[in-house]
């Protein structure tokens, strides 16, 4: 069901009837340091796009350029078909939720939420109505007269959200909005954000370094690394068809094997590793050449462990460590070739394992992919 | 790749050419406009007059260059003695201040680390803002012929006749230490507060005794603060005249007194200029030495905490540190064997700083009983109780008009400084200014150049502009002196403002003006009020400029007090001092409360 929705979104993106935001080779340099390199990206109306990446990957710089708080060194930004590179932030019709909320400490919750409407010189009755509605939406109707300092972290977060949506901006930017919250509250707020996004249907650009959060919320994820865009796609595409080793490792865990392409078939290709062991992999959409060096990658949860004599593609090794993580158990296997392989299985199935026993690690060829070396 | 990036940059430039051009110019245009008032004020009424005085010392009556004035100083042993005495007294004062300031500053910084608001800090701030005149009077009560010390000695039968404790080098140094100690403490505190308290804990888990962890870890990190405190105390001691004039004898005269004499009695500007040049020369030399060792920027506390450059690396320093650590470790370890010893160790931490603060405040409090004396002279113990001196003060037209004038000048000065200083503070903190360190140095210069030189220079200029004896002249003169305090304190509040709040306002549709009006100004309001009060107090207490710029009847309160003190220090003066003290205390208290609230 979830997959279906994601697929539909992809169609919209590729068809692209209403492009909301377009970045054309945006670059930001600070002296010699490059904070953002040649970022090109388009976001369509109503889409929820996440900029995901480790710190220093350029995601906050990109967001800040979109907001108009940072001026790019080169490149262009188009908002709703209008070139907006040099437009001041107050003319962009953007809402933003800041990392530490940036609630005005000298104003009450209500005054905070009123602020953008006042700046737009709305009538008193309009302000009253819209603020009531926004506070209602974030379940804070009772807290209007409090000062931000009198609220808990989660409540402050919701005020920031209400303040960003109250004037119905055409784009909402969120800069690690849940970073300061603990795990339980963060998950709760994720579903709140999803609910509100569905309700108001605004375009959202969301920044996070948390891959689970990105997967849970996004229509599409823009993965960033080293000031550059690494890969853009639906969570599904990024997870199951990572384009680079970085992508494969940043979203979830992956195991890697250095291989050389042997035989290129219709549905599967055959590769071999340094020891001459042969594996089948899903045929790549992009052209493979024989004798090409590639990296085979397979997700830990796609691997199975069997005591011996397993059929199909497998590698041999010894169990080095077993970590019970609740529903799942993570098994580290030292391969005979010396590399470390991670296998995630349901704890129920991993009961019989012990450190030191010899195992075979196997997987379905369809779940293995080849990455560029 | 490089080429592609380059061409796309050029393309983008061309397309948004005009807008970019404006934005580019905005970058220097806006800060320039913000800084202009400050530059004008300091340029016209500080740099120009001070420079003018120095130039005067180098020309003769006809305007031809000459070194006559300097030859005169060097050929006259009287002048040379005064110059040497000035340096000697300033150096001793500096040394004593540093030793006394360190434990107090340490105590205050530790209190800050544990989150307790420090009362100690207030009791250091109060004397800092109390005028030097008032503080000097209090030493007359203590050291005078009929003073507190003589009273105690006679009562205990140690001496049979009162001793002459005043009018010698010791009384001058005591008075000057008392005057300068708050400055030393207040300069040290921020540096000590920046030292990570975990470092000493880390040192002790690594096996260091308390003595070693202090001397090897804490002390080296505090050296930049000690140096800047020393520098500030030394250079501002050079220009002192109130303390040596009231507490010293003829042989304790300092350059400041000489300059006043040359200007006010002999009207010899050229010679006064040469003396001023000596002061500035000595100031510059100490500055250069400081800059060599630590870098001038560490003075304003604007950059990173205890920078690596500031770590002292003098040769032989290692030996000294080693000796100090083993010595103090030995003392602490051996004391620990006895119960009394343990008590001494823990008491030192509390009572040493406390007694130093008592040394700061107790003399000032003595003024209160003396002001209620029934006698006509300053004596201890005073004959109580009478309000006659307060009645005399309130009946006196002279005192009342002086007070009135001081309040008006203070308010005007504070207003001028707040406007000009806030604009400048915005420019310095919010924009990258070309030659920013020069602007910063210029702004701090009135705090550093001995006031007496500024005052003489302004006197010369105001005489030409017919501003002597006018309120405008006083306000201008005081604004030059108070401006650095305002700029520095507004800069520090501005730094506390979270820029994201302003960004949030901008994103939500607020323009620059609305952001300033609804977000920035409300956030720094209490800081602005505190800065206003500081400027007011600076002006209200100011004597040096008032000494020259106010002629005859139009004196301010401190000027009137000085004139009276030169004749006789009476209980009436004590009464005025107590009133001034009350006003300053209330204002300081308000300003402290406001900045406390800001921090919360």
C-alpha cells in the first residue's frame, strides 16, 4: 500500500506539471571552502522532499539558500516559475521551522503564531481565525497565553510548526526540526508532521541527518554528501537501488564485496570475487562490461545463515559476534577472505547460533546489486 | 568542471547585475553609515585634540618645529623625578592590584560556574563605579591625623601621639590600589570564567595535587587575563592625579598633577603637551610589549576562549611553574596532616577573597557615619548624631546647581552615547568591516589614553570653539569617555541575540525595519537600558574633563567636590559623597538587575 503511494508520487514528479522549486547548479563557497557544489534539483507542488546527509554535507546550506538567508555564489533558484535567486526572504512566501525552533522568547505562543500574519497586515478577525485554527491543528489551543520558555520541547516544536503553517506559505522548510527531541517524542512528531502535510498539502523541504526519519516522512529523498547531491529518489529507490557505496551505507547497512564481472545474462549477471567464488546478481539497467571491476552489495536483512552446504550464492565464514537488538539479532561473520559481513535475522531464527561456529552466508541473487567502483 | 563552474558564475553575475551591484555596495555602505557618527565624534573631539596637543609640544611660538620642551624636561631633575615617580608608583600599584585581584576574580569566576549569582561581583562593581574622589576621601578618614588607624593605635596604647600616615608614597599606593583594584578584578573575571572547570578536575584525576593542577593547568591559561589586567591598571595609573594630590606629599607628585599645573596655572600648553607625550609614549610602549606577548585582540575578549597564542611560552617559565607547583603541593600536603591545617586550606579559599572585597568596600562605608558628624572636622570616631551637613548641602545653591548640572549632563551624555554607540555596535557585530580592528582600537582608545590628555586636548579645542563652560562642551567631552563602555556593552548583548530569531522573522515576511522593531530591539532592550545607566554613571562621576571644561560657577558635582577637597575635606563633603554614592548604587543595582534578567 505504502509502495503504491510512493510510486504515484514518482509519476507526478516525472510528469512534472507544476514545478514548485527548482535549483539550477547552486554553488556556495566561503573563501576556498565549498559548502555546496553544483546542486541541481526540482521539487513539485505538494511534494515532501528530504535533504538527507551527514553534517557538513551541504544540506543546511541548500535549505538556507532556498529560504533566502544565504546568497549562493553561483547558480539560480526558481520558485513557482519565478527566478528568485536574489529575492529577500520576506518576499518568498516561505515558512520555516528552525533547528532550535527560534521562537521569539519575548512573545507569547499566540503572539509568535500571529507574527507572520501581522507582517502581512491581515485584519484582526482574519488573524484571530487563522491562529485559532493553527493552534488547533497542533493541539495547543490551551497554551496561547504561555511564553515559549514555559513549554516543553515537544510543545515548542509544535508552536514552531503552527507558526510556519499559519499563513499558508506555498513552501515549508524544516531544518532538523526534531533534532532536540527524545526518541519517543520524535516518532510521535513524525506522524504529526505527516498528518499535517497530508491535511494542508503544501510543498515541504525537510532537512535531517536521520535516515529513518527521512524514510518515514519523504516522498523523495535527496541524499547529500561532501557538499554535493549524491542521489535523488523515492525511499524505495534509494534503499533498494543505491547508486553509490555511500548511498548503500548511509541508508541502512550494507555488505560489500569486490568483484569482477564474468558473464552478462538476460536477467542475471555472473561475477566472481578475488578467491574465484562466483555469485549471481540482478542485471543492471546500466550497461555492464565483462571484466569490469564492481562492488557487490547486499543488505544484512537479505542474508540468511545456514550451518553448511547451502545452495545458491554464499560465502563461508565464522560467527564473530552476536548482538540481540530486540526483534532482530545482528550477527557479525568474519569471512574466510578476512572481510566482515553483517547479517540481520529475526531473533527467533538466530537462537541456535553461537560465537565461533562456521556458517554459510547466503542471499537471493535478486537482492544483490552491483555498484560502480 | 572548473570551467563550467566559472562560466555559470559569470552568467549569473550578468543576469542579476544591477541587484548584485546594489547588494555588494550595501555591504560596505550600511556599516559605514552606522559607524559614521562614532567616527565623527571620536575624530573631532578625541583624535584631533589629542593629536593637536602633541603637535603643540613639537613647535615653538612661531610654529617652527623644535624639541625645546623635551630638552627642558630632560634638563630639569625635578621633572625627571616626577616622571620616574609616576612610573614607579604605577608599577607598584599594578603589582599589588594583580596579586589582590586574582583570588577575588577566581572566587567570582567559580561562583559563576556553579550557577550561583555572585554578590561578590556586585561589591566589586560598586567601587568600580564610585568616583575616585569619594574613594579617596574615605582614606582620609582612615589614615588622617584624627583618623581610624590613629584612633585604634592610641586606644590600644601602642603610640602616645598620632602618627603622620598620609602624604607619603605608602598612602598614595594604598589609595591607588584601592582605586584600581576593581578594574583589575573586572578584567580578570571574564578570562577566568572562560577556563573550562573540568580541566582542573581532569588534572587531579591524572594525579596532580591541587597546587600542581593550579600552577600547571589553570594559571598558564589565566596569564593573558593577568597581563591585560596589568596593562589596563598600569596605563590608567599613569594619568592619576586625584589620589597623589589628596593623599601624597610634594615628593609624591605625579605627571597628571604637573600637567594640570602647567595648563591651569601657567597656561603653558607646549610644555603640557610634552608631558602628555611622555604619558602616551609610556602607554604605547606598554601596549607594544603586551601586543608582542599576547596580541591586542585578547583585550576586548571578543575572540575564542584562551587562544593557543595566548599560552605563555617565556623561557624559564617552566622552571618557575615547576618550583611553584612543588612548593604549593608540599605546603598543601603537609597542612593536610593537621586538622588546623585543613581548616586553613579551606578558609583561605573563602576568607582571602572576602577580606580583599572588604578592603574595597569598608572604607567607602565609613563615609556614612562621618557624614552624620556633629563636629566640623573629619575625625574618627565621629561625634554623632546630626543631619546638619545634609541640611547644609540641601540649602546650598552651589551644591544644588552642581547636582542639577551633573544630572542634565549625565542624561544628555547617556542619550548621545546610546544612540551613537548602538549604531556602532550594530556595525561592528553584524557586518564585516574593512579595517575592523582599527575601528575597534579607535573605539577603545578613549578608555586607554589617559583621561587627563583627552581633557587637556578638549580644553584647548573648546577654548577655540568657545565651548568652555557650556553644557554642550561637557556633554561632548563626557560622551567621548563613556562611548567605549556603551559600545562594548551593547556589543555583548547583541552577541547574545540568536540570529535565527531574526532569520525566522525575515522568512515569515518581516522586512529589515520590522525585524529590528519587533524582534531585535525588544530582545536587547534591558541591555540598552543598562548601557544607558553605565554612560550616565560615567558622566555623573567624571572629574577630569569637568576640571578643565567647566569654568567658574558652572561646575558639575565632582568638580565642586574637588574644589572643596583642595580647601578642606569636611563632613559636608562626606555628606555629598554619601548622596552621590546612593545615586550610583541605585543605578548600578538597576543596571545589574537588568543585565541579570537579560541572561535568564
